[in-house]
C-alpha cells in the first residue's frame, strides 16, 4: 500500500509539473492587448503596430493595438495598471511615464510598483528648431536675444507636461531667460504654425521634424537630449552651451502589470527582443532616429527607476504642473 501511495503521489506531482510546463509554453493562449497611450496615426503608433504584428506572427495570436490617448498618457497607463497580472496586457510606455511621476501631485497608479518591465525598446532625442527668418542660429545667440527682449520670444510644443515642454523649461531655467511657452494640442500643429511663420521656435522630437530640417524649411538650433544624434551630427546639444542644463533620456519601453509570473515576463522579453530584430522592425530604428536597446527586464527596471529619479528634479525646476 505504501508503494501504491508513493506511486500515486509521484504520478500526481509529475502530472502537475507537466501541466504547469505546458501552460507556460502555451503563452499566449489568447489575443494580447497592446495599449498605446497616444492617438492612432503617429510615428510611435505606426512603430507599435509593426512590432505588434511581428509578435502576433510569432505567437500565432492576435496582438491588438488599443489606442487610449489623453491625460498626458495617464488614461492608457491607468488601464494597464488595473489589468490582471498575467502578461496579456502590454503598455507602450513613453518618456512621459517617468515625467508624470513628478508632474502630477497624484496619479491613479504607482509608476514603478504597479508595472513589470519587459524591455526598453529604444531611446531618441528632441531638437529645438527655428523658422528661417528667426535671427538665431545657436543657443548663445538665443540667450542674447531673449535677454534683450524679455518675455517676447515664444516657443511652441505639444501639450503641457510633454517631454519637449519640460526640456524647453529646463533650457529657460538654465539660461536664466524669460521666454514664453505656447502649448498646442499636438506637436504636429506646432510644427505647422512654425512653417507658416506664426511662431519662431518649436521643440519636438527629431523623427518628426527631420524632413523639414533636411529640406531647409526649418533651422536646427540645438539637440535637447543629453548627447548629439546620429541624424544631426553637426547640431550641438543644449548642454554644450549650458553646462547646468539638465535633460533626461527620451525613451520607449514595454511594460506589463506587476505580479505577472517571472517566467511569462522572461518569455515576453525574449519574444519582444527577437521581434525587434525582424527586418521590418529593425529598419524602422534608423528611419525614426531611434537608438535600439532590447534590454533585459532587470536592466529595463533599473533604467526606468533611474529616469524617474532624473526627470523629477527637472520637472520641479521647470515649475510645470499638470494638476
């Protein structure tokens, strides 16, 4: 009887192991939701759809991009924060994820505790551009003109609290100048007004303004990120003229809900990094002026924590608030 009981227990344990292993190998067993906290149609959204399609092909499951814009990415992020911790909901996190931790006095989620990192997708940079008629070619000339005309020079960005707005305010504080921020509902609208000569300066990401720079329709003044960008190697950073200027890293990362089993996060990481190597995904990086990362979950988590810490003082110094 003892041997029979031992055999039965062993059989049950083996069955449970096989079942668990099979369950882990079967992930995902149903469609996956890919939350994009921006409107459809942007370059970021286009990239996400290409990546999602590649993931879906590898999994033989639908990966549905769900656009949930609004609230400076808070609306979409909150949906991801309240999803089950099973790996079936992914969040395309933007730089705003790190900024919002300080920009908002209270968020409906914890930017770090409520999420598990899958991988950092990549990093990119912003650039301050001017209308060709604006008599400024670099940061030093901008400072001289701004001090001669306090409060009269305006710079445009997307909505209040975006990366470009925060970096514009970081420039204003570091230079000790009085320039006025003009927020638009979207960065594209600000660019159109710059092209029309209605505003003299715009701060935006390189990937959205590169065609206008190359055609000579706008003039680059300075890169707003921490280092020069490959697509604009001759354009200096703001920090090269202002050593006390502070900038965090602009990035994309893929997150899921905290509590997702480690084995699932590990598989998600391996599958996403593999998908990033696919030709149709890989070719998008240089086209969009993105520096690919493809980090491990632990590296991504450390990076995200670092960026929350880096952007916090920059947001506070800028005086920007979203509530």
